[in-house]
C-alpha cells in the first residue's frame, strides 16, 4: 500500500490565509482594547444569600454536630413542619450554636457530619429576632467538585496526552476571557453583542491554535468557525427582534433589567453566540481534519469527490450535533418543562410562550449556524488542500505498510 505524506497548502494559499487572518487578529485586539471595562465592579442588589449580607452578618463554614427531632409530633415527616420542629446544632470555628435549615434542605437529608455554608448571625443586632445562630445557605461542595475537576483533567491527559494539556490550557484561557473581559464589560454598559463577538473571536484564535497547533488545517477551522459565528449572531439578533424575546422571564432577568442598562434581547443573543461557539468549534475542526485525512490517503481525488466524501462525514456530524444541542437545552430546562406540562395547554403553545420560546429559538439558531458552517468549512478545506496537492507519479517514494 502506498503511504502518502499529509498534504500542505501552496505558498500562495498560505499567504492568502495569513492576509485574511491578520485583520481578524487586529480587530480582536482592537475590540479588547476599546471595549475593556474601565469602571469599578458593579455590585448588584439581590444577588442571593452569598452576596449583599447585612452588617455584622458573615459567611461561614459549619459542620452539623446534632439533629434533634424529638419535638416533632407527626410520625409522617413533613419538611415544612420539620423546619420548625427539628433542632439542628452546628459548629463554626469551634463554637456551637443553633442552625436553621430550610425545608428543601431537610428533604435532601441534612445530617450529622455534613459540612454546610451558612450565614453567621451571632454578632448581628438581629440575632435575638432571628432566633437562631446560623442559617443554612447550601452544602459545601468544594472538595467533591475539585476532586471531579482533577479526575476530568487526568482523564483528558491520559487519553489525549500533550494535546489534551493544550486543550485544557485553552479552556482556562476561555474562562479568563469570559470572567475578566466579557461579563465585566457587559456590566460596564458596553454593547453586549459586540463584546460577545470580540470575546468569541479571542477565545477561538487562542484556544484553537493551542489545542490543535498552528497550521493551515487549524486556520481553515478558524475561518469556518468565524463564518458560523457571524451567521449565528445575525440570525440570533434578527429572530430575537422578530419574535419579541426581549422580556425578562426569570429572577436573574428581572435583576439585570431592573438594575443595569443591559437589554434582555442583547443578553439572549450573547448567550446564543457563546453556546454556538463550542459547538461550531467542534464541527469545524472535525470537518477540516476529515478533509486533510481523506486527501492524505487518497490524493488522487478531485475537488468535487473530496468535498462529497468529507460531507458524508459532515452529514453524520450534523445529525449528532443537532441532537446534542437539543438535549443539552432540554436537560437545562427540564424542571420548567415538567411544570409547564402539568398545565392544560397544547405542546406548540408551550414551546412558544415565555422562557421556553427563548430556548427553542436558541436551539434552532445554533443548529442553523452549525449546519451552514459544515459545508463552508469543508469547501474551504478542499480549496486549501487541493492548492498544494499534485497527482502522484511513479517517482514518488513509497513505503511498505506496517504489519
């Protein structure tokens, strides 16, 4: 069997790609500079029990030391009643005190030895009025989540090796961009959609080259991802306006629209862009790799044949990725779906009302973006690969197939 070297783009094609890549990099850097948040961090009211606490009320880590249910009269426990009759004792920094646990936490099974996050009222002026020393906020999950993250990293490194390490580094960079630039810039009243586009571009450029190396193959995937992001952003902005989705349906939405200048319509488009980014990155790098691998094993294929064979892979990827997007959204909105299904209304009406309509539009917009990105990336990949291919001759070096 004849073994072929991996195809490379022609010098002219590489030059064209560099010329196209430079403006993208420069625009991204310019966008980061112009849109970088310059105001102080904004502290929103009503951010939950872990924020904006009253004076002399602090957060603490507590360990449950005793649970006394002797005051409960009912043989069949009712969480609402148990919240008043069950006495919990917790220890914070060596000091024991009474602990109030919410009914939902009682249902989850708070027991002796559990480590919890609590509000400490022992030094508050409202201590006597509260009638308890500590108030339950949530379980302390630092150790299990950190352990799971370590296991995840080890599995990635074990399977993907150095490339997995580069991918994890790119993921870390993406988190920094989101937390240090995108979210603060939106809170600083910068245009949310522009901020999301710049953040997505920065993540793509760094993460793709980190994970897959600097090559014409990676650059092809990058251009395909950029095209998909642009299509997704334009379609998302149009559908958000046409379907009148700029309404706050959640507590977080009410908080943002009531205390900041952030538009819910813009936030929806931003969410669509960031959601689509990961999926687009997946399909474009896969298609670029498919084209390169097919061209490596069958360099005699004409452009049309190469495109057709790569698109066979792409069509399978489209089907599986569309399922992935849909099930991811369904999983995140499962509680809402269960509640809505209990009402007497049609399935179509359920999907077009309130928060569910936002989910449906997000699924469809992201799916359209990735479906269009696949043939675009495939076509570009074929163009790049064919620019450096020549038909094999009898003088080509061959090597025996490894046994």
